[in-house]
């Protein structure tokens, strides 16, 4: 796969980004011509350069400039990546802004030569994963993310778009190389021995047992097939808790560079799976049993509420607008049940990949004590397996939560 960059493309750094930002006419509403700016590179993700640029005279006047590198930052130049993902991200953000402006950073411009997007800096917010690791509760999270997903997914599917627009959208948002990363890292590599997997030695016995379970691999293959073939809606494609920024009042979804036409359950499952990873991590992150139970209550309550909000908003933006002759009530209920079951299965795969695969998450891999980390990781693996295997039984979100919370760690593993 070639990574096509233009002759004008050059990766910026904390110095060169200042002149670049100063030149952009689209930022004139924020920065005055010729004024002194300062910048830092803050990208902590796996793929891109991210700069925060501020006016020296008034740091409240600030933007984020996000630039795609032609290779995977996590691994280096040996893993080339198409820079077209920056266009997909910018176009997705613009669409998401139309559907849910209160939950989407505003895009000021997209530069197709530099594969760079200038957007609103969410300076008063933190990454949700970091907040959850510290045990902070976000009371509006479920409402906001439920609404965001329902509007975005409901607004880009066949139920609401005319037949031609939908097909044009599928072409515009075809994102093969980033989908391949997901196919490999979420649905393939964790379930077989491969050098790219990244779990620690203490988990070896449990991971080997999981990989030896052929019935599990059948379920994973079904999820992978659905991911690859079910062009249901424009999904964010990477909606984990590191792609959500929060404070007590506001919630924003960021980083939709993995966006493509895929199954709605992939996004819903990403949020649920990552909240459940946090649940597993607090097995050891919160030592006091009463505080642990209280925070877990918040996490499972958030899972339940976000699904309820999602279905309520989906009712408003989709089902109230469709023709009831062709889409009778029973069909609508079955459609929602299928999203729930897809969310359980795909969220489960996303949980297991974060334990076994190449790109882990700080909730679990950031636990310093290796035995404590193994306990949390073991629990997360068991939750993932339970959700994946039991998903067809789930008719309500409560059943999904019950199946997850019934799990216990099996570390230390006994053969
Ligand atoms: C190799 S890229 C690893 C992961 O980072 C992104 O956030 C996606 O989750 C991807 O799978
Ligand atoms: Mg990302």
C-alpha cells in the first residue's frame, strides 16, 4: 500500500507550526496577523501529530492543528499509512458537527496538501479514559454520548438517507487501510499467537486457553465478517474512551479518522466495552470495596443509561420518520435488538484486543504492579468472552450488564 503525500507536504514541528498557523486566513478570527504565537506537540495517540497553538498575549485564543503522518507513529516508518485518513476525519467531523454540534469540535479548515485539520481546542476538557482511571464520575456522559451516537448513526443510515446519497456516502467514506488495522488488531491477531501481541507473561496461560477455544474463534470470525460487510451507517470507527473528551458539563467525540460505513454496534460496543474495561481495572485500581462498588455502579449505570438514551433518540431521529407499513414496530424492535447484540459482540472483541493485542490501554496496561495488572486483565478477558458468547441471549441492556458483572478474574490461572 502506497502512502501518497503531495510535494507540498512536510511534517510540522513545534517551531514550524507557528509560521503555518500565522499564515492561515481561516484562523484570523482567533489570531491577529503577525502576533506572537506559542505551540506544543501534545499527540499521545498512535497515529498523528497534534499541536496546540496559542496567542502569547491571550492563551484563551487557541486552536488544535492535527496533521497525519504518512506512517504509524506507534511503530514508525516501517508501517506506512495513507494520509487520506486526514480528509476522512475532517469530513466526518464536519458531518458530526451538523448532527451534534454540542459534542463535536468545530473544524476551521482542512489543508489537503498538508493533510492537516485546524479545529477547536478543547482546553477545558480531559480525555475520558484519564478521568475514569482517577475514579471521576461524569454525570452527563451517558446522555451526551447516547444522543451523539443516535444522531450520527441514525442520520447516516439507509433508514434516513435517500438511496443515492447513501451509496455516495459509502464511496466517500471508504477507508480500507484503517479498516485493515481494525480487522487485524481487533478481530485477527488477539486470537492467535503473533509477535505483535503485547500481553505480559503472567497472562500467558489464560491467553493460550482463550486462543485454543475454537468456539470463541467462530464468534470472533462472525463479528469480523459483520465489521467488513455490514455498511449500515457512518461509524466513528474508534470510539473508545480515549476518543472522548469530557468535563462535568460537556462531552465531545474526537478523532474519527477510522470512520467508515460499518455496523452501528461497532461504535456502541466501543463505548460500552471501554466502560467495562474501566470496570475491570477498578478491581485493583480502587482498593476500598465500598468506593469500588460505588464507582462501578456509576459505570454500569452509564452503560444502561447510554443505551436507553440511544434508543430514545434513535426513535426520534429515525423511527418517527420511517414508513410504518414497510418498517412495522416488530421490525424496529428487532433492529434495535440486533444493534445491542452487535454492540455486545464487537465491544467484547474490543475489550479482548486491548488486553492481548498490539495497542493496549492505560486503564489496564498502566497498572504498575504486575499481579494487580494480571487480575484486572484476567477479569476483562472473562468479561469479553462472556459478552461475545452470550450476545444472542441479550434482549435488554440489563442482561448485557448482568452477564459482564457476573464475571470474575481467573488469575492466577489453574490448568
Ligand atoms: C496501530 S493503531 C492502534 C490503535 O490505535 C487507534 O486508536 C485504534 O484503536 C487502533 O486500533
Ligand atoms: Mg485516535
